[in-house]
C-alpha cells in the first residue's frame, strides 16, 4: 500500500508558511501537526512506501508500532509547542521549527538508512537555527559548536551507512549485527543521544536557544536518537552501562548548575540515560519502558522547559542566583512546573512513575541489581535538583528585585495542556500502554513499589532540607567536556584560521589592485603608459576623484610623424635594395 | 509548643511522612514479589538510599563545583 509520508505534511507546511499572510502564520503553524496527527491515526502498522535509488531498495516510509509511538508524541508536542510559541512572530523560526519537527518525523518513519541520513541532516541544520535565532553572541557561538558537532555526527553516520550498504547490499534499517559499520552508526546515534563525553553540544547550546525554540530542541534530537537506538541496537549489553553512567553523570552535573535551562538540559542527559539503559536490556518490557519514558519525557521535559522559558520571558533572567521569590508574581507557572517536576521524579500517580517503574522492573527481572540501585539513585538526584532545588531558589528563597512582564495566554494554555496530559497518562497508564511497541501486562500501582518510592523521595527531601545552605546556586560556569574543544579551539583558531585569513586577505588585496590597474590601463593605455608624470604621481588625482580619464584621440593620440618617417624610410630602403639587386 | 510547630511546619510534615513510610515498609513487602535481591529484605532500604544518596550527591557536586567552577567570562 502506498502511504503519504507523514514527515512531508510538516515539511510542506513549512514551505506554505512562507506564502501565507504574516498574521495567520502562528495559527497556520498549528494546522500541520494536527493534520499529521490525523494522518498518523489513519496509518496502520505495515504500511510502506518504497522506491529504488541507485540500485538500492529504499523504504521511505515504514509504519510500525515503534515508529507510530514516537510519531504520535512528536506531532502532539509540535502542536503544543506551536501554542506556546503563538506570540512569536519570527517567521524563519516557525519555518525552521516545522522543518525540524518534520525531519524528526522523517527519521522515525524512515525504513532505510539513506532516507534516515537525509532527514538526520535536515534536523541538524533546522535545529541550529532555533539556537541562532536568539541573536546573542553566546547563542551564535553555541549554535556553531552545536552544528559542527552534528555535522561530524552526520558524517560518521554517512560513513557507517555506506559501509553497511556495501557490506550487506541492503539499506533497510533493521537490528544491527556487530561490525565496523554498526559501530560507526552507533557512534553517530550516541552523539545525537548526548552520551558523555559526546554530550556537551546539548548542555552548551540548548540554554542559549530561543525561549520557544528550546522547547522543541529538548523534544526531538535526543528522542530521535533514542528511537534509532531502539530500532537498531536493542539488546546491546554495553548500552545498559552506558545508559546508567549517563543517568548518574547527568544528575551529578545538574546539581552545581545555576542557569534554569542549563540545569534542565543536563537533566536531559540523565533521562536519556534511563532510555538507553532500557534499550541495552533489550527485553520487550524494557523497550516498552524506553519508549514510554521517551514519550513521558517529551511531555514533562517540555513542560519544565516551557516553565523555565516563561520565567525567562517574564523576568529576562534565567539564573537562580538572580531569581527568587517569584511565587507571588508567577504562581501559575510554579504550579504547572511542579506537575512536571513530580512527573519527572517519578512521584506515584504521575506519568514518570509509570515509565521509570517499567525500566527498573525490566532491569530487576534480568537480575541486574546494581542497575536497579543506580537508577534509583539517579531518581534521587532528579528529585533533589528538579523538584526541590530549582523551584526553591526560583519561586521561594530570598527574592531578588526583578521586573515581571505579563505572559502571553498561549504560554499558559500550552503548559496547562501538557500538564493535563502528564496527569492523565499518570493516572491511566493503559492509555500510554496502548501505543507501546509490544503488548504489555504490568501492574503499575503496586503497593510495595509505591512505598519504596515514597521512602526514597521523603528521605531525599530530608537530606536536601539538611543541606540546603550548601546547595545555594552561584554565578559562573561549570566546566565540562566542551572544554576540550572550546579552550584549545582558541589556540587552533589562532594557529590555523588567522594566518589563512591573513594570506587570503593579502591575495585578495593584491588581485583587486591588479584589476584596478589593468582596468585603468585598458581604458586608456596611452594615457597611463606614457604620461610619465601621472605614472609617478601614482594616479593620485584619479584616486581622489574616483574617475578614470576617458581616452580622447585628439589629445592623447601618439604623434604620427615618426611613424610616417620610419615607414617612408623603410619603403625607400626597400626600393633602393630592389634597384641594387636588379 | 504551638509556635514551635508552626515555625517548623515543614519539618513536622516531613517527620510524619518519614515515619509513615518507614513503618509501612515493615508491613508491606517490596520488590513486587517477582525478584529478590538482598535489599528486598531490608524494609528501610529505600529510605536509606534516599537520604544517603542525596547527601553523597550534594557533597559530590560540591567537590565537582570546587574543581570545575569558573567565572562567567571564562570562555570569552
């Protein structure tokens, strides 16, 4: 059966936005994800759209349970993000967002690796614009580093894919066998999944993005990578420990952060760690857990980023050391933030509880006790930073004087919808389970498990209250792996770019001068080549006036007498010579 | 007595919640009955993990901050 690629709905939408009247664009933006959602409901697993390119069979669209699960949440969050960004009149940003969302959909519905690569690259470029659109010099630098890292990842992916096709003769994207090509592809996926030490692009760039752009950034790039890992590398055991290391690394680095959105970005690393650990476990329950966690994470992380964005929009400040005491002026944002914070920390009856339970249970069923403990430890860290520290130092603690601007209604509506979905999927996990890739039978609200979680969280709160004084946020940066390219980057720039630039400038200058003289000489050769006085003056008069003298035959023609005399003498000589020879 | 209670409202609530959660841990088996690790036999294991995990992480982060913290203009 031929099916229209869902990605194209958003991408065509991005092109249509250009020709629509400016006022209608924010509303039109919402139409395309809504259409895509309807189309996704209409599609059923097994629908394919195939083509042949360079003797390679391509499956441009492949619909199955896994891609549908990611597809649904991608279009939902595009829609909600559109409401959040309703006040934003930057058309290029809207177009970039739709392209970004469309290409993310393209990745999750790509049945072959070549199609995946193409959408992967569009994602990188479109998303970089969402960082640059902020317009600050920090954003320009961070966006460039972000793009470089993703182009590197894209190149590694292309190398892996081409090698894979040449080895297996097939471009179809199925679970991978170990081998060089698979390792290259895995490496590229890990860059997008922000696996430390390749994660610094995320924590460097996301906090510098636009207020609305960062919401989309937090939703798509890492989650498409999670999808790609789940599709290609489920059950690769090393991913269990990679994921757990990420989960712990993320929450430890979250604690010293000061910028709200940077704190939340570090936390993306930790959350993606859960998903990758689950993918490494590879059982049906674990892959379901990873998918459920990706869906839930998109919801509550977007809500957290929206709330942080709302604080930034309203106060112009985004660091905890400059905020505090906002509860009086932004209570609505606080309440909505707390819904997401409870969800992300896995408080029972919120959606994070559901997906975290799936993952830790999957680890427990495999008998990996250490994984269970470490994942619970990461949950403690999450609760500590997201639910206790950030809200305490933003909405309570000692207030700093800031001016509070009124928020657009769209922001509140978007946050409320997201919060509502978090609550509904938390209370009725069957809704979530119905779209997961594998059929699932799991009792979420087990009394023993709820008590475990309550113990964990209550005692973590006690720990925080005891140590609240030493957790006070401080202005400044905390170094991370980006140091390795940012610090030597300056030296490399001095060594490689500056001399090349100077040489280029020199050559450019010389060639421009050459052109200038050649033009002057061509227009009036006699004037320039023979009027010695002018030559010695270096054309100063012409330079000043900016005009080149025009050739005037009467004034500047070379006198004819010498030539006539030479010719006459030559003819006489020739005649004389002829006479003598006769 | 009343003023002390009001002053430390958060502590009182936390204390009550902590007692409730700990006591409940003794009566209701954790571990879902499907898997069985050494800690499933310790009723307060998750409470200990919560408080010590939290303290260890805060101190780890403090050490990290001490080592890696720089001024805002470090990269300029």
